[in-house]
C-alpha cells in the first residue's frame, strides 16, 4: 500500500481527477460568458475551450523542463500558475465578485472552499511535476544501465575470445620449418632438429 501511495500512479490518478474537475468548472464558466445564440454551439464551444485549457496545463506540467533557462532556473512555474487560475476560477464560479451583498458567512464559506480547492490543486500539480521528473530520471537511469550492461557483455565476450585464442597459442607450438603442431617446447625443439624441412638436415643429406 505504501509503495502504491508513493508511486506516480496515485499522483496521475489525482491529477486526472483534478483536470476533469477543472474542465467542468471552466466549461460552466465559458457557457455563462459566451454570447452565442444557439445553446448547442455555446455548449460545444465551452467544452472544447475547457478541454483545450486543461490539456494545455497538463502538457505544460509534463514538459516543464522546456521552460528552464540556460542557468537552470524555471522561467514558468506551472503549479503556482495553476493554483492561482483555479482560485480565481472558483471565486468566479461561487459568484463572490457579484455586486449583490450577502452575510459574511456566505463569503467566508465560498472563499475558504475556493482557497482549499486551489491549494489541493497546487499541491497535486506540484507533486505531479516532481514525480514525473523523478520517474523520467529513473527511466533514463534504467536505459543507461541497460546500455552499460550490453557493453559489458560485449567486452566479456571479446575477452573470452581473446583468452581462448591465447590458450590456443600457449598449447600449440608449430615447427618453424614444416608447420607441424607440437604440444610442448621440448618436443618442438626435438622435431625441428630432425625435421626434413630444416635446411641443416637437407645439407647433411
């Protein structure tokens, strides 16, 4: 259970849930603001714009490394931007900015809930960015380890082949005159001394 809660899967599930909720909130807000006479077209436009906004935020979080400058600093911080946008969106959805005056408890409940939800979205988006970067580093390390292991296996095979060749050279002693393979240096010397191809033996004959 602890391993599952610490995995990127939990963060992804929570992040998808948050993005779906954000999409619904944004679609509802767009629907009230778009001045399109046909309700079907207004609903379609609202949903498409909300999905596009959510996917853009999700893509920005996944590709946060693209917003790093040459000094290694983030030029764009997705979690903070997402939290602020979510807070403002919730305040608008809760109609906090409308001119109609209500009791202070009415404002307190809505503002508190807006801050609470924005904080949750900020925390999970921040965690998602960190977990995704951590996951990518782990994957890259695994890929590098696989490459190193393959290179090591290749070197081992080459070394084994070299050792076999070396053993072959050490156990085979060819006659320098006729090329006959002998098993020891002493037998090689004896053979070379009496070898028919030895120029000395040919002179003697």
